[in-house]
C-alpha cells in the first residue's frame, strides 16, 4: 500500500521465500480479519481509539498546541521588555506570564512532545503492532490533554501561578502566596507528572519486551536506546518532584511545616528535591531529541551511524551523570565550597557524552553524502545552536562564574540555546522527516527552507545578545528595567528576534494546514531510510513482524518490505481473534509469548476526564464535587482493568517458522510483571526521597528532633511491624493456595483458602497503619508543630495511602476470584497485587525502623 | 531468564558498573561532607574529610579499572558465554566504555578534596 | 528654604511673563520660544532623571506612570497650567521649578531643577500635543 | 548627555560583571574571558569540522569519517581540556572564600519584600548604624556581608564587586569582598521574590577611607531638627499620620522597625529600593501612591493628605540629610 523507494534487488541477493517463516500467498480473508481486529472506532467513538499511531498523533498535536500557546506568552513578554519601563502588561500579569511560559514549555510541551513522539514511533521502529499497554497510553494522553487545558485556562482568569516555574518556598507558602495560584501549579503539574510516569512505564516495557525477533540490544535503534534511558530518567527523577509538590501542597492545605524555617523546616529541602528532578529533566528532554537526530543523520547522509556503540555509551552515561548535577542550580545558596565542587566535577562529566554524539554525527556526515533537505537544515541548525549551548553549559558548571551569571539573562540565553537547540530544532527536523509516515503529502521543502531560515536566524538574534545582557547585570524574571544600564538595545534586538521565530513557526503552521492529511496511503519512505518504521503499515501496523538481522534492515534486506507486506514473516494474522503482538526477551529479543492486548474503551477517556476534574476541582476548593469525580475516575479504571487479564486464549499459537508461543504467561516473563516492577521502582524512589527529606531536615534542625523519651515506647513500634509482617505472610499463603487452583477450576472448593488468606491480609495491613498512627499521636506529637512532626506523619500518611490502594486491589482481586477470573494459571492480577503488597510492607517496616531508631541513635 | 546463566538484572548491572560505582562514590562523598559540615562535627572531622574522600576515590577508581580489565579480557556477565558474537562485542565495548567514563568522573569528583578546604 | 531664596526672581519673571502675555504674541522674546529641537530632547532626559513620572503619566518618557497628578498627555495644547496659570513656556519653566510659589495650594513640590533645565523641561512638555 | 557606546555599557556599566572593581569580580571576569576565548575557538573548530564533513570532496574527508575522530574529539580532547579547567576553577574558587581578619568591616544585609535593610556592626565606641537600600563602604579593606532574610529568598548581587549569594530563611550566608576604587556600583535582587522583585535594587557607594569615616560620622548623628515652619509641619504630619509605626527617625518618637529607617533618608540617592530618584517630588508621589508605583510592596498608599500637607511631609523627609 505504500510506495517504498528501494531498488529492485538482483535475484542472487535474495534468500528466497523458502527461508522465511510463513508461506505466501496468505489465506483468503486473513488480511481482512487483521484489519477488522485493529480498526479504529468510527464516529464519536473515534476518540476512544487506542492504536499508537492515532494516540501518538493526538499527543504530538496537543504538545505542539501548548508550544504555540506558551510561545505567544513569550512574545507578550518580549514586547513588554523591548524598551525600558514599558507598560504593555502589569507587574502581576508579567509574573504569571513567565511562570506559565516556563511551566508550560517544560511540562506541557517538552516532556509530552518527546513522549508523544515515542508513543508514535517506537512500536513502528521495533515492528511491534502497538505498545504493550495501549489503554495506558490513551489514558496518559487524555489526562494530559484535559489537565493541561484546564491548567492553561487559569491564565484567563488571572489566577495562574506567578512565582516562577521552580516554585521556591517560602514564597509559594500560604504566608506569601495566599491565593490559589500556587495550588494550580502544585495540583495541575503534580497530576501531569503522573501522566508522564505512566508513559515512561509503557516505554520501558515497550522497548525491552516488544521488539521484532532478532533485534537484540546491539541492533536496537539508537532512538529506542534514547527512549529507554529517557524513561528510566523519568522513573528516577519524577518521584522527587512529585514528593516535593505533595509536601508543599500539604503544607499549604494543612499547615505541616516542611519548608518553614521557624518550625524547623527548610526552604533548601525544596530546592534539593526539585533540582534532583530538574536537572535530569533537561536530559529527559534532550536525549529523545538526540536519539531522533541519530536516526535522521544516517538517512540524510545515506550511511550507517558512525560509532553506534559510542553513541549508546554516551546516552547511558548522560543518564547517570544527569543525577549528579542538581546542586549546579544551587551554587549561590551558601552550600560549602567542597560540596559545590563535587557538582562542578559532575557538570564537567555530563558534557563529555554530548561531545561524543556531536562528533559521531559529524563523522557520519563525512562518511556519507549529505542531502540538504529541510530535516538536514534543522539538524545543522541544531548542531550550531546546541554546540554553543553546550559550551556555555560548561561555563555555568564553573562555580565562580555561575555566581555571576546565575539567575541572569546569561542563563536564560544558555538554557534556551540548549532547549531550543537541543530539542525544538530536532523536533522540527523530525516533523519534516516523519510526516511522510502519517500524511499523504510530505511538508513543503520550499517553505521548509524559509521556516528554517526564520527560526534559525530569529533564534540567534533573540538569544545570543542575552548572554551579554546577563553579563552586564540584567537579572531574569524582571517585568521592567531602568534605562541607562546598557540593556536597552540588547533587549530590543532580542524582541525583534523573537518575532522572527514566531514568523517561522507561523509559516510552518500554514504549511501544516495546507499539506498534512492523515491517511492510510501515506507518502512512505521518501528519504530511503533503513529502519523499520518505514515498512508499509496500516492500523494493524505491519502485515507481519520481521526477523531482524542488522541495524538498518531496510538497507541490508532489500526484499524485507515486500516480504513483510506479503505476510511471509511472523504473526501475519490474528490467531486469538483479538489484538496481539509478540513479546520478546529483553536482551536478545527471542520470541517468548503472544500478548493479547485490549482495544478501545470509553473507560480511558472518561477515567482521564474525571481524574483531571478531580484535581482541578480540588484546586478551586470544590471538595465534594472533587470527591465525586475521584470516585467516578476510580470506577472507570476498574472497568478498564476488568478485561485486561484475559487468561490464555488457547494453549499456544503458531507464529510461523515453526515457533509456537503461549498466549498468556505470568511471573517474571510477563509484560505486566515488568510494568509492576517499574512502578515499584517509581514508588521506591519516592520513598527514598522521603527518607532523604527526613535526614536532611534533621541536619538542618536537629533541635526539633525529639529526645528518646518523647518517642513512642519501644513495644509500640513492634505492634505495627508484626501486623505488617502478618499481612505479607497472609498474601504469601494466598499465593501458595492459588497455585493449587487448576485452570478454569475457580468454582471448586479449593479456591477458598486463597480467598480467606487474602481477605485476612486486608484488615491486617489497615491495622498496621492504624496502630502506627496511634503510636505517634499517643505521644502528643502534632504534624503542624514542627518539621519533625510533619515528616513523621508524612511517613504514616504515605503508608495510609498504600493501605487504601491495597484494600482496593485486594477487593478487586477477590472480586475476580468470585467472578471465576482467577486461577492457578490466570493469576496476573493476583501477582501484581502481591508485588505491591510486599513492597508496601517492606516500606512500612523501614519507616518504623527509621522513626523509632534514628532519634534514639542521634539523640542520646 | 533464570537458571545457570546470569539474569537480565545482573547483566545490566555489570554493563553499567563503571557508572554505578561513580554514583555510589558521588553519593558517599557528598553525603559525608554534607553531614559533617551541616552538623559542624568538631574540627577534627573536617580535617579527616579530605583523607576519607581521597581514600574512597582510590577505591572506587580502582574498582572501575577492575571492571574495565574484565571487559577487555572478555569476562563478566553478559560477555563471557554470550553465543552471539555481535552482541558480545557490543556488551564488551559498552561495559568497558562505561568503566572508562566512571573512572574519569570518579577522579574528577576526588580532585576537589585536595584543592578545597572542607566546610568553608 | 529653597522657595524663599528664589521667590523674588520668580515674581519678576512672572510679571515679565504676564506683560509679555498681554502683547500680541509670547514669541517676542526669542529666549522663550518653544522648541522641538535640542532643548526638548534634553528636557525629556531631565524629566526622566528627576522622576516626574512618579506623579504624572507623560508620553514618550520611560519610567513610572504616576496617577498622583494629572496626565501630561497633550500638555502642549492646554490653555492653563494647574488650572490657573497661562500655559506659556516661561510660566511653565517657573512652575516646574517651584510650583508652590505660583500656586500655593498645589500638591506639587519644588523640583531640583536649575533655570536651564527647567526651560528644557518646559520645551519638552510643549511638544506633547 | 552623549549616548553611551556599547563598549561603555559593557566595560563601565553600573551593574556589569565585566566592569570589575574588586578582586572577587576581577578573578571571575578573568575566568570568564579565558572561557569565552576557549569556547570561541572550540566552537569554530567544531563548525569547521562540520563544514568539512559536508563540503570537502568525498576523497578528502575520509579522516573525519571514522570512530577515531569520535574518540579523539568527543572523549580525549574534552577530558584534557575539562581537567585543566576544573583545576583552575577550583583553585580560583578557593581564593574567593576568605576568613575574617581583624580589620574586616561587618555589614548585615537583610532582604525584605522588596527592599534591603542594612546594619553596620558597631566599631569602637560608636553605635551600630541602620540604613536601607544604600550601602556605603570604604575602599581597600575587606568587607564581610552577613546575609539573611526576613521573609522569602532574595539574592544579593553587585556584579562589579562579586558574584551573587542568596539570602535564605533560617541561615546566614557570608560574603567577603573588597572594593578597589571609589565609585557607585549598582546591585539588584537576583532571585525572584514576589510581585515587585524587578524593583528591588540598591547602590553600593565606595569611599576613600577618610570619606567613609566622615559618612559614618554623619550617619551616627540623630535626625536634623526642622529648620522652617514648613518642615516642622511636615514632621508633625509625619508623626500624626502614624508613619512612625513602621519607620524610625532617630531623635523623634518615630521608632517603627517594619520599614526602612528614615533618619537620613534625604541623603540617599534613591527611594523605594533604587526605583526612583530622591527628591521632594518623588517622595510626595511615593507617599501618595506607593501601591500604584510599586504594586504589592508593603507600604500602603497615603492619599489622605491635602496638597500642601503632602508637600510638607515630602519636604521634611527630604531635609533629613
């Protein structure tokens, strides 16, 4: 169906159909059945679609919409700053504008945009039929869509956040920000962070478990490596910001003084947690973009990437080092020199991998022959801008230099060079490069040159002068400035440049509206690329799933496209009668089983809508409607999950080439087990951040830590510990007896021991949390009295939250047992509940140990 | 996944060993100086800080070199016994490269200990 | 203190101004001719330097846009200064230096301007049409 | 009156990090210039490589196309350069943190929304001096600023003298610097601190040691007595309107400590934390309409005075030299 542009191979190059897994021609009606299974819903129901190609496009489109909106805010700011002491906007409005510009560009544009590209591209690049959790990606998208729009609308009512995108307390505490502006940020963004984590889990499992057979990690497209590391960064970085937004919102709502110095809290705690997220965030944005560049450069040079292994190494190293630079944003806070120096060293280290990638791209270009297409122009522009941004990045990594330029227009220039250069230019290159996958016509090459020219020149005219503006003293986040300090002409230049960028983007939009049409007969492989996303495809993705033997299969196996399209490769049909794809082993990508995947459902869209409604209503303090929405949202999620543990459709299915695979597995091989483990890594990181907060607050204010005699008496902490252990034991017993329940034998009397054990575990875990709470409040400790009280009750509250989730999951699991949907084989639901259960219990025990033992250790 | 052959987690850990060492070293030296300086643990402690940091640096850098040599010699999980030669070469070079990175970054983290006074 | 010292001078010049006003045109004395050239440009900078904008909205002047006193937009077309004095350059120059001496109940304090600066300011204000 | 040139703005700007007037800022400026030069060279080299990769005939760019260039350019070169830079930066950082010496002048600066409270520790038999938004210092003597905040985080920054340092609730940060030559150096809050953050500046006035002693002498004196009936009326109105609840004028019943000390307000170069010039006119405008001029600042507007009374209060304040 697609016009793939590759030369017809000579006969002897072809291994011949005999060597391929499935015979052709395929049986009558097979393709129709495949189409039927994967079709997108029609009419109004279309919005329930879950196929990654549609959700990915919605996702990219929405992210781009927020790019435009946040860009308009920037234009208003640049207009205000064009001349000294202008009054285009008021002080209050300006403060909302820069806060919203930063917040939206980071949380509503950059992260979602790269995640969206991942949702769109990854399955195609790996020749999977879809991501392993299609409903999760749809939910993540819709949650972001509704939440993001509601968040933006706060600006229209003049209640948008106005304290800067990094929301430093105490300015953001109730004392200095009494309105709901800050709450909009905390709840709105806290919620969008959760959506990002959902996407990251999807991407990790997708990259590691759903690849084309034979695509071992050494043949993984660089983009997939980048997305893997990207998702890992989200898993380890986002919990920190979720925790600090949670703490601040609790401080604002209930007066628990985490960040209030008079009560032993610390404004620096926020900065540590926020930047522990905030610096990896830069690489969360950059790595996927660099990954896209590593896909595009080989195509535009028509030669494989030089130094594939070095580039993978660079991506992995960037991921690690990005966690060693957070204090880099806190060089001016008075932290001792030696501590700062460690971060200075790490800032040097993190710049090396970028150098590797830049040289790998240059070498690739030298090795091939560059075609000066629009994507190529954007990539060259990226190399120019990003190299400059990287060099200023090394400068701000030097502590003394940073003391001068921190919080000035120099860093504004630096991070726009890094982010626009490192992310926006590659993204535009990607728009031009991959549009032929989605649209009947590619975008205009002629207009593309103008778009590039305006954006490139505009970008440099806007931001280059800002380096100087900052060095001669202009701080960031000022709505006005006096004349006579030499800033006037620099600012005027920057404003002119900003409008040039805007003109470029407007021209791009014009071209998009004119030429972008989503169809199944897309323009196809017009660049003669070598990777699998350019295989002919439909709603069902590829007709059959190829076996991969190299990194550029379309270049090395000239007949691949035709053979895939003829159904000669794996799984050319829908043997279970539903949506399915092949799950492979994480390193060598050998087929393990065929996963059955859920299709469209209103549960995802409505669940996302009501989740967003819950957060927004909570922000505007409509508590009762918020609770109603929360209950509906939970109901939707339960509805959605009810049919996602289908059990084996048939014992095994034949995917071709003599391979028979099971249709259902549980345990460490299953994709759902992997997803749960990744989720637990998120939860564990969150907990580690809370432990850090406890220790950090102690180092700052040991005087609010209690003397040992003010703690609960020693037998007290043992009681919840015993209850926790007992609940875990009950779950272990339930697991053992479930193993003895034969498949389909749910009606037999043998299922009752499992049900009883699980039912017993529920009150035990609730009792554990309750006794812990009773022990702490028994000493008269109040969460509002000091940072110590606040953080101790935070431990208990977090356990309370897990207890609520465990009750829900326990009851859900029991309900499935009663409905006959749980047995010794079909036990995925139970396994997930069990994993979370043990995790929460271990975490509870750690919390008990810390709160009971630490003050005794240090307070002698 | 399980059995005699090393599992996914072991292989991944070895692949990233150089940088895991860096992370551990980094966390240790930063945490140590942070607590010692924040709590003002006497004057004896800050004097000991450079020694402890230097010692930790030597240990961590040494271990990263061990990983590097293992990779060069074709030993270690994910390398030894890997039947696919391409994958073996990949695992070897990335493990070695990560170890080199870890080594450089560990040494860089250790440098301040000899140049900067603690807690000033 | 300042007011006391300069008052005789002001009264004299005011009288002169009045007399001139009775004649055909205030332009008989070339020194008082409204100017759009260098004097007005200098005047604008003086206005910015002493901070007239703290109390007045003044077109083309960078700085605060105060609402304590009247807006000076279109000032060059006004007939009166402070509602009582004829809007002539000489009067205006005296007024901006020491308003209370001309309009005792005014809220506008004397401003730290020498005679030349005051003339420049008046020239500038008369360019606001 | 002549328009200042670009070069002037950079090298002698009032608030320019590239116009250093003390050892801290000089050291950093030197580091900056070295890094700018190195970065420029590296940038040009990378771009030349890129251009060569595109433009050289295929036969003559083979040297650029292998893994070797990636290892040399991407690993070996950066590691060497960055090691050198790191050692240099650490050595410089070490010199910028100094201990107190006996002749160190200790000045407490307290950040407040949206102004600076300045307190000089007593020296010899003299009292401590309290002022606001203007810091007078002697040249050629170490000066230690002890930085705290009364509300949110602010950042104390005088680009010509030193890098910035934050003022953070619950902690005192110390910044030691020296000034080489007399002059006026402008500083500004560098950490967003709420509504009127943009209008939170201050001046550092550096004097030769003898002039500084004279300034100090003057500041130690109590407020001058009104010399004319107008000024006397101004003081009367000032006290009657309750200004003394927030402001202190030493030698009068006004002893408030919420807002700036006004004992010598007439001697300062500007009002409202570097926002407006200081004269009777701007003082009057500020009193009548401070909320419009600097929204969300802590001083309410006083639109209660008659025109003459407003002038009297403004004249009184201006007389407090």
